[in-house]
C-alpha cells in the first residue's frame, strides 16, 4: 500500500471527498488527487503532518510505519 493509498483510505474512513480534505489541509483539490495517485513521490514533513492532523491519525500511519520499533 502506498502513501496515496493510505491517505485515500483514511479520507474515505472519515466519509470525506477530496475537496473536504483539501479544505482541512489548505491544499488545492488537484494536489489531493495527485498525492492520492502517487504523482507526488515525496511530500514534505509539514504536508504529512497536515494530512495526519486532518485525518485524525499519526504521520506513521500515513507513512506505513509501525508505532513502536
């Protein structure tokens, strides 16, 4: 599962459309589409944090890392 897949899955769990995630993160709707389709391979740490905050999950959840190593 890719970063885009995990973002999409968390967004859908909240029942949000891409435009709602865009509004919650201050990003453009086209950016949301691009990141969910893995057209932006390395979003910044700040972007990951904005997404995790909006989606009520941790950055590690979005990146696919276990919480404890």
